[in-house]
C-alpha cells in the first residue's frame, strides 16, 4: 500500500483502461470526469476498498447529475469486474482480498446523490471460477 486504481474508458470505442500505481493517474482523467478511482485503505483496523466517483460539484443541474449518478450505478459492476480482472495477480497472491468490502463514495453537491454505499466484496465481481 498504497495501491490505487484509475479506471477510464473511451466514449468512442467503449474500451476500458486500468492504471495501477502508487498514485491515481490524473493525467488519464478527462474533463467529463467519468473515471472510477479506487484504493485499498485501512478503516478502523480493517481493510476496505474505497471507491470515489465524481457526480458533480455544482457544474451540472440536478437532472444532469441524476443521469450521471444512474449511469455510474449501472456501470459500476463492470468497473469492479475490470479492476478485479486487471489486478488478478494481486488477488492470486492475496486471495483474502476477495473478501474486502467495496465502499463507494458518490461525490456530489446535491445531497440526494452525495452518499456512501456498500457494494459487496470483490468476490462478487470475479469472472474467474
């Protein structure tokens, strides 16, 4: 630790791009801010996988922020599967990481969307048998 994941995608091809490093790959983040940022973190002595998704900070109206929020909610399982698969060698060495809780922080200026949610554990997103 630290071990951070920056997941971005291409709007034109739909391809996903995962960067794994000590820091987030801010140079891969575009102005639309549709990336998924995640990191392993200790929380009260327990390991969690903390995720941050950027909905807005006031630059969108509530309707546009609602669409962004719903899009993230729909696409997060695919994002977690991509992160789990992309860092599969880490999970091979430390299989207990599959039991790590995934906690998502939705960053928004609207209280309706600014929330923290539990999204299960990484084992829920493994495509391997």
